[in-house]
C-alpha cells in the first residue's frame, strides 16, 4: 500500500510501474508466448470435481480459433451478448471477442424475458450466446422469445454445442482487425436500483490495467491459483477473476456454480491462494 503523509487536501500522484498499452487479446498472446505450458484454466464442476483444463497455449489457440470464426460474421465494434453461468466457454468467448474487436455485452443469467430484452435492445446486440438453463431459469427459452421480439438480434448460439459455438467458417488470423488498447471491449450493466440499468462501455486499457493494479494489491504471482466464484456477467468475474490471473500468468479455477460446501472443499483440495466474494457468499462458507 502507499506510504503517504497528507499535508494537502488532495492525494498526490504515486510512483509506480507504467500502465500497459495493450489489448486483452495482446495480453493473452504474450501469456501463451511466455508461459505456454503453464496451466491457465481449470473447470470446477457443480459436484466439485475438476473438469476440462487448458494451458495458456491451448487457451490462446481456442480463443483465436473462435475469433477467426466471429470475424467472418461480425465487423469490428459489433456488440454480441452472453448469458450463461461460469463455464470455460465464457472465458474463451471473452478472449475471442477481444481478438476480433467485438464488444461483449454481459447479461445476468437470472434475468427474465423483459430484462434480457431491455439489455439486448439498449445495447443493440446482434447475437446472444447462451446455455440451456441456469439454476432452473430457462435461459435458452427466454433468449428465443427475445429474438422473436427484437429485429436486430440475428444469432442465437448454444455455447455447449461445440460445432455451433466454434463454427466452421474461418478467416486467417492475420486478417483479424487491428485492436488498440482504447477500443471498447465490453458493456457492463449497472444494477438499476434507482431506475433502468445503465450500459457502461469499458475499454481494453481500463479493464486490463485495473487487473494489473488489483493483482499488485493482492500480491498475486504466477504460482497462485485464483478461484473465480463471482458470476462472469459481473466485472468481478470476467474482469478481475479472469484478467488478474492472466496478467501474472497464474491459474484460474472456474466454479460453474456457487455452493458453499463445494467451494470450501475446492479451496482446500486445489490450494487456492485467492478469491473474491460478496458478504453473502462468505457467510455461507
């Protein structure tokens, strides 16, 4: 933490490392180049068992493959939405959209039809990536209803259908658009406690440097395993929970759902060094 003695009514600028001028895709590329064989992502199933795993090289390859498919369908700057629980495909889509210069719109998978419709209409998303259901909420059914009501929502993609998700048509990776640090990367929606949720546009520079600075405060390093239990539609999930481990070349254990007993067991079995949670989660644990 900063060691500061305040003598004026403002907080003085502090020395530190220069902020990085890269896109999220560039950072994943560097991670694959520098730590390709290191474990990057492991799936924690609802049962608590470990599922699929990716090294940084494998995660980069899958994200790039999906990006090359996305770029055949959508121009740079197009908004595509995602409504799903914490599955590895969410992470892959986040990175792929960054490579393709798309703006990822995050949707709470507990939303009902009117709420999903509002986000899709307000963000002008042309595609919606979904799973069948989340904790009994029929996400795919709701998405189908929204697509029938919103003319600019063209594509509805099942993230658990490998062929549908990754597609078959691809361009060469060299033909992906140029993406800069200040290009928009996500639209996150506020809680809407005092009105309709507001869409907040985030850029690569902001979310990546936020992860760098938070990682420094948390003292994360490449040997740490970060348990991501925060929902991916939230900045704590797809922002910090995904990008903090990336910038230090650490490992993510991605929990499909939050169940206190499962999470407690995972903390012990996987020797988790760090996780973020809201008070309700901590009380449950």
